[in-house]
């Protein structure tokens, strides 16, 4: 396996994991708590 192919596959796996973590965080976050936290941090 060429080094370039290995790097591309590694970056792809990292991108998929990052997307899964982001999606999981969005799905499991309570919207009311998140809104309160964002409003408090904006002040």
C-alpha cells in the first residue's frame, strides 16, 4: 500500500469519526440547556 493511499484512508476515517461525534453531540444535547448555556456565555 502506498503512503499516499494510507494517508488518505486515515484522513477519511478521522473525518468520519469527527462527523459521528458531532452528530452524536447534537442528537444527545438537551436544547433548553444548550440555549441557556449559549445565552449565558454570550453575556
